[in-house]
C-alpha cells in the first residue's frame, strides 16, 4: 500500500514538473511571437537594406509576387494601415491633406459627391489638387504611388462645366449598349483630365 502511494506521489511530482516545463515553453513561445510581431510592425529602417529591397519592388521585370514580398517586408505597421485607408479630400470635413498622405503613407484618396478642391472647381483646380496628392505619396518613405477615386455617378458631376448624364438605370432602360459605351468613354476622358484614375461608376 505504501509502495503504491509512493508511486502515485512520484507520478504527481512528475506531472507537476512537466506542467511547469510546459508553461515555461509556452511563455518562451509567446515571447518569441511577441518579438516576431514587434519586428514585423517596425518594418525596415536600415537605409542599405531598404535601398536593396527598393531595387526589387521597383523592378518591373520581376514578378508581382517578388515585388510585393520585397515591399511588404520593409513596411511598418503604420504604413500598412495607411495603405488601407481612403480618406476624403475635403479637409474642412476632416479629410486628409497632401501632407497627411506623405506623413502617413496613405494609399488612396477620394472625392465624394459634392466634394470640391479648396481653390476652386475647374478642371485645372481638380488636376492641381489630385496631382498634389500623387506628388505627396511619392515623397513618402517608400514612395508608393497613390490611387485617387471619385464618385462620378452622373458623369464627373462635381466639376464645373462638365457633362452630366442620366442615372445609370436610365441607360439600362434604354437598352442601348453602344450609347452606354459612348457615355462611359466621355466620362473617362473628363475624369482622366482631372488626374483621377478611378471612378466608382461606369468604366474608364
């Protein structure tokens, strides 16, 4: 009986010892994960390594996978967040300025319905405003180009003196594909003239 109790006691000691070892292992693993996360969030700041990686992601002869991997490997967490953001251009309503695009690595800007540049509403005012954002993006740490979108629901309807078109459902009701294509082409030309690459309706 005593022998059995002794064996059970030793078994209990061994179980406790292995539990402590296991806990230590988990803690070490958590520390490793934390260090790995910290390195991932910090990105690469060493100028030599950064320059070497930049030669990869700017090399159009390399595969998209290679270029993306090289770029992601040097980005900080803040830069990754900035690339996923898409603020409005109207600073008076809390939108982002060109300086914000540069400082926070913002990847995309847009103009909602009724949003206009602060200096005026002509084609030239729009081109200047959009180009200021694009220039700021290229001046950020990694120089990732910016994409600009506009809510051109009825043509480039935010801008003075440009063509307004009926609502899209009107073109569907007309059942005229050729007409819809002509409207899309007209919109594309007017939107592109303001420096914008992306519209949220019709096709460029």
